[in-house]
C-alpha cells in the first residue's frame, strides 16, 4: 500500500475517532435539564439538544461504533504497511505507539473537552451529532447490537428518573457557592427550598404548650390586653373544654375595630373567624400553596386523634426558608449558645436536624423532632434538673426543666 495513502487513512481515522469520542462524552455528560436551558438560551432548533438527549442511545450507539471502527482501521493499516516494509516487530512497535497516540489525541483530549466545556461543545457539535444519529449505515448495526445486549443481559425495567436528583441539586449549589458563581446565602436558600418539599407541619409548627390562645368567653378588653402582652396578631379561640376545643381564630384587627366601634360588651367568640384545621403530617410546601389560595395566615394542626397538636403560620414556613425572623416585639432567645468553659447550651426546642449538624456522630433514630425529645427518649423518663445521659461520646444534661418539659440542655464534653 502506498505510504502516503496509508498515512492519510490513519490521520483521517484518528480525526474522525476524536470527533466521535467528543460527541460521545459530551452527550453522555449533558443532562435533560441543561439541554432544555441551552435550547431556550441559544435557540438551537431545529437541532434541538433536548431531542438528542431524549434519544441518547440512538446517538451514542453510532458514535461508539464509529470511534471503534476508525481506531481498528487505523491500527490495521499501520500494522499492514509497517509489516510489509520493515517486518513484524516494527509493526508491533508501530501499533503500540499508535495506541498511545490514539489514547491521547482521540481519547484523553476529547474526553476532557466534553467534560470541562460541556455546554460549548454540545452547542457547537449539535449539527454533526444530529447527522450521526440519522446515519443509517451506523444506526442499524448499533441498534441491533443494543438489542442483542438487552437479550444477553436482561434487566428489570426501572421507573424513569430525572437526570438530576435532590442530592445532586444541593451538591451543585454548594459547588457553585464554593466557586463564587452564586452567593453562599443563595446556595443555602436553594437547599432550604429543596428540603421544604419533605418537611411536614409538625417540624415547623408552634407546639401545643407554646400556643397563646383566648377563651371564647373572654371580654374584648381582656383580649386586647393579651394582644399587647404577647405581641401576636392572631389567636386560636377555644371553648370551655380547653385547647382541644378550637372554635375559631381571633385577629387583632377585628378586636380593634370592635373596640373603636364601642362594642365593649362583645365576647371574643363572637368576633372569631372560622378556624382551619390541618393534619400535623401535612407537607409544608403544599400547605403554603393552600394558604395562598385561601388567603389564610394561620392553621391549627391536629394529631391522628383529633387533638390540637400546635399551630402553624405563614411566618413559620418563611422562617424555614430564610431563617429566624425577629420583629420589634419578639424577645430573641438563642437556640445555641457557647459558654466560656466550652459547653454548649441548647434549647430543648432546637430541631434535631439542626442539632445533628453540630456534631459528626450519628444520633439515634426515633419519633421525635427536638433535642428535648431526644433526651426524653434516651433517659426513658422525665428528667430532673442536672440529670445527664450520654450517646456516642456526647453528654447531654437537662439544664432547665419546667414541669415535664425540658427547656434547656447542656452539651458537655465526654468524660475522660
């Protein structure tokens, strides 16, 4: 074979193999969500990246077949030409050198480009990828090989999943914050929004012992005094049976209007609006949409037995996203405070997820939401002040107990 012709065939084969590897890596890496955003941003129709990624196997099969065929052709031509001219050992050496060259030029370089410059390469190679996908002489054999692989290695059909899950989205947001692409606060907000979908009302509600309510038979003046003392604007109104007998919700504006109208003889029950009850296991994201639709700012959470478990406001949900919101009337108490001796003082109401973030050790699993619930479970009884319990090197001491409620927990270093 003519040496120039053979060299030309090898060069063309390596170039085509490089382009095939580039297409294969690029469209393996490109996800559906990113493809849609690039379509909208670049306006790449009719060469839609979304369609290419949606039928990824129809593109990757021909690309892989073309790459392998070109590399085999380059190796075969090199071996034949060198063997005819200089013998078998030189042919073996030439093939080894060619393999290393292909690994660099048609392997490592296009893979790096396809991974690191994925967006740019996908947009610039979309026309070539579309033609390759529709090239029947490669498409038919690739489809036949794919079907044969399915017969040889049958797998259970799995439900379709998104290219990007919640964990991947959170990891991407954290990586973007580390690379200064977005602010750290923005990454935290993205994580909070994603986690909100799995959060239930019980995790963010004001628990029953902390609820500030009004009896239905209280007078208007007494109710307004409670409004001033508490600083709240909405109150559950209960009947004579107590907090489990919620009959409505009193709003401070309604009470003030009645006061200004001279209706001092009114009772709160007469001014209360209809209460809205939800299960304590309701998803917070769904609850927020319902609050917007109903134009409601407060809902009463009930447990599986119909008893009042707590109340949840729109502010509670927003705080789950952006953090604690403190107004002029709030008395801010830190949930976590570090003492000079290295001990941590933790509120008994601190969510257990926030508490676990403070330590590397795993906390025991159980049906509780707060640090106080964890201490109750570990002890197995209502603690007295100063009583300690340990778990996985963490010592917890009931620092302040009010009746049967743990209000403050001290986290102590492990004993020597």
